[in-house]
């Protein structure tokens, strides 16, 4: 997973923040998933994302059963305010 900032570097007051938590008694992957987190349109220094995991490695393995696992996700971003001329330029291109 791509992280724009270190997971430990929180944004002080993000404009947008999403958190989610998933728990499972048994979890098994037939195929290792490909994952990606992106914040299109935002500079890398304005966003952060990461996970905390319990009983689940960063890279899971095929055909392994993980028990009593938990994943906690957090994604946050600061919204940029466009310059006055930027909005006109975008509408002209569309």
C-alpha cells in the first residue's frame, strides 16, 4: 500500500478523514490481493493513509488461514483551495 506520509505522521486537522475497522474469526485468501490507496488530485504532502493490523501480516499468503484478525484503516487529506483562475481554466478545457 502506498503511503503519502508515514503512518505515524498524522495530519493535525484534516478536511476529510475516513476510518474503518474489520474483524474476522477466520480469513483465508485463495489469491494474494493487489491493493492500492490513492488520493487523486491531491499533493502527496496533503494526504496520509495506513493500517493497523492484528494477527494479519502486511503481506498475506495464499491458502493460509488467519484467525482472530483485525484491520483498522485510516485515510485523511487536506483539501486545497484552488486559485481563482484555476477554476476558469478547468471549465475552458472541458
